[in-house]
C-alpha cells in the first residue's frame, strides 16, 4: 500500500508554518502527520493530510509551491528494536530510505531558537511534557 504525501516548500521565516496550518484548518483539512526540514533560506514541510487534492488546491491558491508523492507508512512494533527490524529488512533488500518521520500522534517536539522563552509563552496554555513524561510514552 502507498500513501500520498503533500510537500510544501516554505521561505524560512517566522509564521510560515503557522500559516500553512491555519490555511488547512480553515479549509477543514486534518493533518495526520508531518515532518519539517530546514536550510538557511527555505524549509520543506511534508504532510499526510485527510484530503490531498483540496489541501494542494488551497495552499497553491495561497501562493505556496507544493509537490505530491507516494510514501510507505508502516506500523512499527512499539518495542526496543522495532524500527531497526523494519529498516533491516529494507537494507537487506538494498532499498534506500531517503527520510522517515512519525505520524498519527498528538505529542509534537518543536526545535526553537529560544526554548526557555517558548516554554514561558506556552505554559498554562498547552500541556508541556517533561523528559520523564516523553520517556514514558
């Protein structure tokens, strides 16, 4: 089985990710999974969404450059070595993995320039997880 992924190319500036999320939310499109990659001047946002054609349409109308591709989504056993087991099978068959990311989760890690400021801004507004809580997931 293949899954359709929507890739969005973004200028690397504050608010662009929020803009994409807002556009999709306003269009009633649920985000099931995502991954971001950044470089000095641009970012790449990979999305698994409920309605790829509609998402692509609203983002293109908003001026974003998008690309559609097929990916493989695997349910990995939640045990030590679960991911390695899948990766080993691909490696043994000489299938190269370009990138991977997690989907279908509600706990999201953010890399920000000023972690302490972000924690202060979000405290009391969202549920912030500690190292210990993340390890217990």
